[in-house]
C-alpha cells in the first residue's frame, strides 16, 4: 500500500486582517516598538494603515497615497515628521517609559 504525500500550502500572514479594533492595534504596535527595529516599525505602520484603508490614512496624514506607500516600504528612511503624521492619522500615540 502506498501513501500519497499531501502538499501543505502555507500562505503569508497578513497582520492587517487581524487588526480589527483599536485595542488590537495598540497591542500590536506596543509589541513592535519593544523590538527596537525601525524596519519592523514601518512594516507595522503599513499593516495598520492597510487595516484602516491606505487612501483614508494618506488623506488624514496629509500625504499622497503613493507617498505613503513609499514612506512605509521596506528599507525606506522616512522623516520623523512623516512617521508622526502617519501615527496620528492611524490613531496611534507613541509614549515613553523608563527602560
């Protein structure tokens, strides 16, 4: 008797699908900020922006949609001002605490 091997197909995880409310977004961003990785922060901001709608986030941040995509692309080096505009548009507030 021979058994056929069933191929398992994995699909990439899309975090934006799970960011359904402000509490989930806040928890996600808190975990990302703890990683202390600027590229991961941009990725997370992009995930949240996709969850909320890129076009609306771009308008709320005062950016063009294409500019928003470029600012949040892997390896991008957006200005701090741009990151803060995007965070405000997403309803995300960064806070500081003693290390």
